[in-house]
C-alpha cells in the first residue's frame, strides 16, 4: 500500500516564477492538507481540501492556491514566488474524520528553493 | 491565540531515558500529538493523547499531559541511536481543526 507520494522531491525556481506541487494521498484517504516547513521551524498549515473544496485555510496569501481532483489527489500552486517561499512543502492525507482529529499521514515533501 | 513551544535541543546517552517537553496555549484542544521527523523525511505520527487523559503508554513511549499547566511531555525509555530525530509537539485547534506544531526538539543520542 503506497503511502502519501509527492512530486517533485526537489526543485529550484527564481523570484516571480510560479510553481505547482503534486500530492497523491494514501489509499482510502479523501482529505489532503498542505503544510509549509521553513528551515528549522515546525510545519505551518496552508490549507485543507475535502470533496474538492478548500475546507480550512491558514494565514497564507492568495498567491498560494490549491486544487483537489475527483481521485482525491491534490496540487499546491504558488504564484509570484518570493525568496521567503523557500521551504519544504509537506502534503498530509487523512480520512475526513482524521482531518479533524489530526491523524495525518505525511509525504516526504517537496523542497522548493527560490533564487 | 494558538501557540506551541518546545525546547530546541536535547542530548542523551544511548540507553538513557529522554524527556521532551512542550507547552501549548489552546485549552480547548481535544488531541495532542507527537510527530517524529528524520533527516530528509516527512513527519511520522508517533503517538497522541486525548485531552481527558493524563497518561498514555505505548511500548517505549510515555506521554504525560498536565491540562492545568498546558504541559505535554514525551518520555522515550532506553533511547537508541535510531531515535535521533526532530520531535514535534502539536495540538489540534478546536476552532478550525488545523494542526498547530511547535518548532521541534532535536534529539541527539550519543553512543
């Protein structure tokens, strides 16, 4: 049983560019959450998707947007990249209940470097 | 507001017990969690405790919760070199359902 898979694992962009990160949830999970983890910090909640809708959102600007597909996979898009967007982006999947109780399964992340 | 704080670093000898501490602010948190992150990897859920419990034991792991002081601890018995990692304490926001993480405690286990 594949766990949570994310792609790409590493990428480098320049300021002002746009990036799309992808996530496939664990089998049987229908809820996807995205977190940003800056170096030396804990993960910060970006948003959560359930039934193809954004259900919750953290304190991130509109440059951060997402999408969930009918097969429950998800994308995170970041526009107009800033140097401060350099971080490890983690995708976490859960059941709908787990999305409220915090029982999340994390992928290994996509490390984004903005130059 | 919602905030979770942890000490940044802990060093122990192999075979000793490790105790990682955490304080949180949301008194209405229903669940509190410990996650482990190894270098270059995502987060792994280690254990969690429901807010109406004082203690939970799971093999070498013991979680203690003091709701009055909003203090959570993780004790690892017989610490091994493979336990070297960053440990994150987290609470679930009762208002939003989002997970709030501390900044992580780096555990170094010396042979």
